[in-house]
């Protein structure tokens, strides 16, 4: 019998119930019991939906984040929240979200304000976890209450429970030392707490525990490898069976290490790491379980079940009872239920699988393995038909697009003149002052904008009415920018709901779901567009809006686009062709838009690549390949313009140290980045590289409602000028202003413009 299981279930709810429950609680509109009851209700529902499996995960539910849950389980609370005397759940939210010193309800007044824990991306997903904090003095102590309570719930419901925890090595690896001490040195103190936790679970009669060690798919130096051996030898005596779970990539050089850990089983991602399986079969002997994640937990496509069976049947024959199957990773990264989708067309829908459908696939595969394909003949036939339809669909495969993309070459990504010769031509044309001021693109998405958009979507406002509402907003932002005396204006992006969705909606080859929500962090969810077919641009997407905005002012108006790499990285993408190819298709479409904007007289065009960095592969050895095609795609999209046209790009982060060469290779005339919170120190990477083009280091944090002072902005810019020659510096905020209110924006930008003028006067 092939055992089926699941590593984790999306916790947010098919209708984002948890999001709304959390937000109501945080606003004080509902009580803690209500929130706890909602959590219990979701867990109950999700377990019932996994009832067909041999093991369902327990402990994968979190009110905010599973890593933060683990920190609480291990008693590793940041020192700044240790004195808290309210309910532990409130303390948990204090770490997750930070609190100001006021707020009566959440103990701000008595227990003081606290800074939120740092958030960072969970491997190469778009999920963000709260980074565990360590110092040399960190001590751990077990609090198994959450896990035990959920285990009791699961038991009461008759769930075949497999508790899920984050393993000790990955837990340390994911955290950060706050005092420069070696976090690996904490392992010795940490392991007894894990042993106690496993013992506690054993005492409850738990048989298997899933212990996630995803860092096994990354490059580990000798110390970290050794930590694995040491840790699992120490946990060996636990009276539960451990299933070490890895996912998101290949084990490669860690294969031997993973295979020989003294545990009862190993789960691997058999979608991304299929090559690991043959070596593992040879290395894993005795009665060790090998769990293969054969259904892709990172994408929304149906699995080609026949192809998986062709590969899996001989393995099953060899492993027998020792084979388990599952999705490749936790299903946290996919939406819940395809059946919720009412608006996707039937054909496209027949190609997709969300979490529940993926679990059905796992069970189908197990049945086919155990009882023969004939036992599920009908289901397999339906699956094959859908797979074949997608493979041959003219909606997916467009010979014209493929031919156009095949005709792309690197030369198309090459400006005619080098930057040093372009810059004076652009300067002559644009006549900008020193320290030119600009913004990153969006202005406040006001209540009026949102209202007009929802009325338009609901059919209460016609196309013409919607356009004139958006034009009024654009006119407003142009007026405000003129009054502020900014140098390079933007139209403000009123017409854009989202910087990727806006383009996806206008490109052929994209589809949009209604309920394709995926948790990004806490209560925040994203609904990635579905890139399903060859991409083409039926008509210009932004030209009318930009032309209208430009007509309202004599100042330069910056055209505003999202770049191909960012569109790709924030979408569910095709699994039937390399990402690099989808990216080139997007690059071609954006290139056409860039050239149309130029044709319309737009002299400055910004192409945002906010998500370029997050596409970096988990293993450094693969970075170069990614960066090569990503940069080439950007270059193809941007660099077809005349040398007089100024290309800007924007990136929402500031860690450029390890990718600065690629950033320079993009050859944008101007790059704006986020730097204000790092006090400009992060410009060092540009300085050391002798980055040759212009830079706009963000001078204030747009995430905060605080108004920066003129003096502070001047001071930051002077620091910037110590690193980058002043004649190549721009003055701008860290990022777009869409989440701010107009009064804040006006006050902050007024200070910014005044600072730029003072710098000019002093120069
Ligand atoms: N142009 C976009 C804006 O200003 C850029 C946003 C981003 O980089 N995330 O909103
Ligand atoms: Zn940004």
C-alpha cells in the first residue's frame, strides 16, 4: 500500500476567512474567542477536506506565520516582548506586526511599544516569514501548548494526525543573530527542547512527526552539514518516527547527508528534485520511508498523471510499503479550491488544480499504484484528455509569437551609444537641474479611485464614465506635482489596480481567477495572474493615459511600465516551457509598448523591475543563468529606444552587493532604489562597483506615515554624494505612493523638493 499524506494546507481559507477574521480582531471589532473559534473552524474544515489521506498535517495552521509559531513553541521570544503581561496571542501579534506605545487594548500603554519582527521571503516563494532572533544569550524552553491543543482537536475529529514542525537546523538557519554571535552555536541548547517536544508528542501516542528541513536544498558549508548529523544523532532516541521533509529544490551534494540521517523517513520534492530519486533509492536502505512529492505544490497546473505513473510504477515496485506520496511541498503556496471559480472558462479550468484538486491527484496516483491504472481508468482518461488539450491548444501555442520571439537577439537589447555618450544628449533635451526630483510612479489610490473602479467592474459606471473619473485623478496628480515643483512628473497610476495585473489584463496569454488567493504574509494575500499561453500585446496598454497626462504639463512626463521579469515573478507561470522563454515573450510585448510610448513623444520611460531579485534561484550556482536571461529580457524590453530617450528602472530593495554587475548590465540610464532605512550605506555596492549610470536613492520610507524633514533628506543626499558623484544623483522617495494619503504625500514631497533646491544652491 502506498501511503498518502500532505505537508501543509493553505490556512487562509477558500474565501480568505482568516484574513477578514484577523483584521477584524486587530481593529478591535471582534474578540479573541471569536478569532480562536474561527481558527478552530478552519482547521476542522481543512482536516475534513484531507480525510482521504493516510496522514494529515497538524500544526501547519498559524494565525500569522508558521516560523513565528515555532519561535513561540521553542520559547524564543525577542527580549523586547518578554515582559508582556497580556494574552500570549496578543504578544504573538505584537512580534508579528509591531505596536506603537499608545493603543490601550493591546497593552501599548502598559507594556510599551515594540518593533515588529523582521520579515523575509520563505525560500523562493512569495510567502514571508518572521525571522527568528538570536543572541549569544538566547535560551529556549518548550511551550507545546499550541501544538498539543491542535493535536487534541484533530484527534477528536478522528484525523490521522502527523504533527508538523520546523527542524532545528533550518530553524537556526532561517533566523538572524542580533549581536553578531554564531547562531549555530545555539544548537546544543536548542536540541534538548526539540527532544522534549518529540517526547511530549510521543506521550500523546503520535507515531510520525514531519520535521521540515528545507535548507537541505541549499548550498551548505561544512559546519551546517555537520549540524545536521549532530542534531539528528541526538534526536535519534525519540520515541516517534521522524519524517525529515525537504522541498523547493534538489538535494544534489546534500543527497548522501539527507539519505543517511538517522531518521525513519525522508520527503523530497520530486517535481523540482526528480534527479535526486535514483541516488536516493540506492542510498536509502532498510525500512526507511521515501516520500516523493510528485504533485507540484508551487503551481496551479494539473499533473500529467500518466507521465508520473510511468515514472513512479517501477519505483513503487522497488520500494513497496516504503513509498509515500504527497504534494511536493506544503500547499500553502497555492489557492484552496478550483471549484470556487465561477468565471474562468471551462477549458482553462480543466487544465488547473488548486490545493483540493492536488490532493485528489495524490490519492488517484496511490490508487493507480496499488490497484492498477484500470481501477481509476475514467479519472485517468479525463486527466489525459485535459493534458493533451492544453498541450495542443491554439490558445496556448501561437506560432506568430513563437516566431517573433525566436527572432529576438541580444543585439536588440543594446543601446546604440554607451551611457557616457547618451547622457549628454538626454541632458540637452531634458534640461533638468542638478539633483532632479521625481517620484516612483503611483500617487494615492484614493477612495474615489477605488469606488470608481468597483462601480465600473460592477457595471454601474460605463467605460466613458470610468475613463473620465481616472482622467480627473490623473489631472489632479499632475496639478499637485506642478505645485510641488517636481522636475520629472508621473501620471500617478490611478487606472492601475496592481502593477502586474494591469498589464496581465491587457496581454493575450493571461487569465485571472476570482479566488486564486495565496498568503503573502499575515493577513495579506495576493492573487497572481495565470500566465497560460504565448504572450502578445493586442494594442497599446498605457499610451493614451500617458499622452493625456503629458498634455497637461510642460514638464517631462515619465512613461510607466512594469518589466518582464517582475510580471513573470509575480504570476503563476507555465510549466510547459522554461521561465526564460515566457520572460522573453513578455519582454517583446513590453518592448512594443516602450517603442509606442517613445513614438508618442514620451522622452523618459520607467520600467519597474521590483521583483527581479526575488527570482534568484535558491542555489547560488544557478544565479548566473537566471540573471543572464532576466537581464537580457529587461534589455530587450527597454533598449530599443533612441539614445536621446531616457530609460529608468526601479527596484524596491537595496541589497545589490551580489548582483550589482547584472544591474549595471541592464544599462538603464537611471535606477531608483530603496535606501532610506539603511542610511544610504547600501549605496556602497554601487560605489565599489563604480556603477556608471545615474541613481536615485530613495530618501524617505513610503511605508510609514511619518513626514521626513528637509534636513534629514539633505543629510541623506549628502551621504549619497559621498558615494556617488553628485551629478549622477536623483532625489526621489523609496517607492510608489499609492498606499499613502494626499496630505502626507504633499508634505513629504514639499520637503523633498526643498531639500533638492538647497542642495543645488549649495553646490
Ligand atoms: N511604479 C510603481 C509604483 O509607484 C512601482 C511599485 C513597486 O516598485 N512596487 O507604485
Ligand atoms: Zn518599489
